[in-house]
C-alpha cells in the first residue's frame, strides 16, 4: 500500500512541476506593463493585440520594431490607434507591391 501512495505523490509532484513551468513560460510572452511614450512610425513593422484573461494580466498592443523588439503600448490612446492604422496601411500597400520596394523589406506578413 505504501508503494501506491508514494507513486501517487510522485505523480502529483511531476504534475505540479510541469504545470508551473508552463505558467512561467506564458508570462515571458506577455507585456507586464505598458509605456505611455509614443512609438515612432518608422521603427514599427507589425503589431498584435494582447488580451487580458487569455494568459496575460493586462490588455496591450504589442508593436514589433524593425530590430524585432517588443514594445508594449496601452490600447486606448489615439496615438496607438493611429499607429495601428499606419502599420495596416503600409502592409496593405506592400502586399499590393509584393513586398518588392525597399521600404517593405522586413515587414511582418
């Protein structure tokens, strides 16, 4: 009977360790805080939205720079919305040109 109990405890320990590693990995992909400073259009190549409750603690817009850095911004300010529209417009233009112009190189598809 003790072998069953020890096997059960070992199984619980393994389950706990595996789940804690997974939760820790999710935090690395999330913005933990946002910057209120405007981000220049010329350095942004794409963005994605981070939603609170889907593995992350806060809502944010995560912009990707030309150097592949993640820049976290709040969702509400007008400069964030303007920047998202500018990125979408540039991507649309570049898709129409098949990403051939030099200014389209490095953009996220």
